[in-house]
C-alpha cells in the first residue's frame, strides 16, 4: 500500500532533499533560481515543488520573528497525567503566542515555546496551567540568548557555495512600520510564503505593482523571513531530540556558536534553570544521536547532558501539524490553557 500524503514513510530522494534544503535557505526562491544553483532544469524543479506541496511534504511559511522576542521567551516542560497529553498539547498549540509544541517520548511531557507578553504569560503560568487537572508539574526556562532558531536550520544537502548563492540579501533597513495592507500581506504569507506577487494581488484586489513594492519594502526590513516546515523523517532523520546541557559559563558562547553551526541542530538557546543551554537536534537514528553525543558534545567539555526525545511535533514555526497517532482526545483541559 502506498504511503498516505505526508506519511513519514515517504523518504525523499536526493534531488528532493536538495530542493527542500534550498527552500530552507530562501523559502521564496523562484524555481528558476533554485534550478540554476542546483544544476537542473527549471521544469524539473517546478514539477518537484508542485508535488512536494500537493502531497503536503513541505510547507513554506513566514517564520515568527523570535530573534527580537527570544530574549525573555519561555521554554515550557509540562508534565501531564498518563493519557491526557494530547489535550494539553493541542490547547497550547491553539495559542497564537505559542509557535512550537512537542510531545515527548513516553507521553508524559509536553514541550513548548511561549512568546507571550507579561499579562498572557502570567495567566498561563499562574492560572491556566495550574488549574488544568491533567498538569502534574511545569518547569519554565527563560531564554537568555538565541544562537540559532528553526529558520537557521539547513539539512546539509547543499554545499556552502550553493547555500551562499541561494541566500537572500540581509535586511537593509530596520523593520518598517506596517499598515492594514501590509498586515493582510503578511497574514497571507504566513499561510503560504511562496505565493507570487500576482497571486497575492488577485486575493487582495490590489495592483500587482503595489504588491511588489510592498514585498520589497517588507523584505528589506527583514519581515519576510521564511521557514520550510518539513517532517525531518522525510529527509532521513528519524530522531528528534532536545538536549538540555550544563556548560561551563566561560565556554557558553563558544559552545552555543559551535552547535549552531552543526547541520543536525535546528535550535540553540542559552537558558535559565539547572542547565544553561538547550539544543534541538535531528539525527538519522538513535545510533547517530549517540555519535552526536560522544563525538560532538564530548569534545566541547559539557558537564552534563539530559536527552529528551520528541515523539511527535504538534506545532512548528506557528504551523499546526495535526494530532497524528495520538488521535483526537476530548479532554476538557484543552480549553483551560487557551489564550
């Protein structure tokens, strides 16, 4: 039986993996530009992009700008009663200020990133989560410094020269003030960041030239930062793990920068709490995770490492990924932690 659309059994071939990595570099890159850099025909790239989208294997969205919001953002580790994890995970995923939600292996812990302001944050931490009868314990870690976020992850299927050729220019201005039309543009791109100026103009009932000017201005101000949402298993990476690391303070900046440069790593944050660095990694299998621990972490002089393996990603970069194997659970605690 062939795999269902989006089924993790669908492992992409080498060219598809290179195209996905190109989208990680610039999610709005045109098929012709990707084809030129990869050395294949534009028709081939266009056909493959259409299939990847139609089969829901990759989705390009605007990346929530956690670079400015990251300092002071929260990493939650929520311990949940057995059988109640799906309700809490889905309730957190329903919040607009929670761009990332994971269910950890074992089904007793939910991990989440919270970008809420103080009022919504306090209601969540001191009111809604404690009131949810499914929640056993909540650990909260504040982000002190971001070394890399999910938008910086590259799957490692392109050369450094190819990445440089595809990389969009850095922002040339500070983030611009936005009006109602800009807001509508950003809302549409948050759903599908690969929409062309012509398609956006048709939806907005605005001249295409106006939309193009707006896109250039938003891009120059760094507001069109994209994220290619893809199940890492489609890229041959079956293990997703969060590493909570205890690093000597004098080496924290060095270790954070070193980990951010690794192709397996899709997030590195300095945090408060009993550990001071969190790294999110994708590996081919458990043996590869072991090698990462011994061959990458070992030489960095890390004092202690806790490994928490992700069983299921519920939400990534603001995109809800569905409930998967855990199914729909009519848990009343879902409503109790919504914003």
